[in-house]
C-alpha cells in the first residue's frame, strides 16, 4: 500500500514538473520574429517604372517596404538588423495570409501570396525558402519558429502513439472477450452433455422400476413364488 502511494506521489510530481516546464516553454515561444534573409525578383509588373517598389505584407498588418530591392535577377541578402526588419512575427501556430507585392498607382501587383506558417521553418537553422516560378525566390529566418515545428511534431507523435495504444487495447479486449466466449461455449456444452447423461440414466432407472412393478403385479417377478 505504501509503495503504491509513493508511486502515485512520484507520478504527480513528474506531471507537475512537466506542466511547469511546458508553461515556461510556451511562454518562451509566445513571440517568434521573422526576418528576411535574402530575396531575388525575376521580373517587374510595371512597364513604365524602372525601379519597382517592392513590399511584404500579411493580412491585417502593416506593409514593409523593401527599399533595397530595385533590380531583377539580383540576389539581395540582409543581416536582419535593417530598419525595416522584422517582416512579421508569430504569436502562436496559426498561419497568416502573406505575400510580396509591387506597388502600383491603382492596384498593387502580386509577386506571390500564400499561407505563411511557423511550421514552414523545418530546417534546424531556422530558415525557410519560398520560391515562385518566374516571380521571386525568398529566404526567411525565424529561429523561434523551429520550436513551433518541434512542438507540433511532438504532439503528432504523441497522438499517433495514443492511437497505437488505443488500437492495441481494443485488439486485446476483443481477443479476451472472444476467448471468454469460447470458454463459455465449451463449458455450456459439457454441462449439457452431463445433464443429458444424468437424464438418460434417470429415465433408464425409472424404466426398470416400472418393469419391476408390472412383474410384481402380474406375479411373474423373481420373488413371486416365494411365500
């Protein structure tokens, strides 16, 4: 009894420590900053403009102008310390609708627009490359986003492990029920055989008793000549 209490106490302390660590971990990645590491545009959308005005923007956020990006087929690299950095930040695992655009007098032209997610940053160095054919090639940097991906993979692994355990438990219970059912059938069959045998013996004995009674009544029994 005391051993069980110690085990329960140990499990509780492990659970409590894990909860505290997860809370601290969640707080540490509450804000993941995304910077632009490099970009190359392959064309411009304005025929009259010699220097395009390129900017990055996520839905419901302010646009970020890229003043250095003025020529096509030139790879621009950045340190992440520029005045216009960072591009955006993630406060959770939820994706954003973001894109690169070229400013126009009437309506901005789109280089590309996509669902930008923290889980995109799968490389250990925190880099994510986004390529759009005939439009652009951009590399983003977000070291904190790697933690989101790790947490997501851990959750997925835990979920798959739970599914595997659930399936194994269902199979085990099914086999156990089937085994008990077969044992019950065998026991019921043996009981029926024994019961049938007892009934046949009782019927046979009763038949002999009836024959003896008839012989006694007719006086032809083995003791009928004895006075």
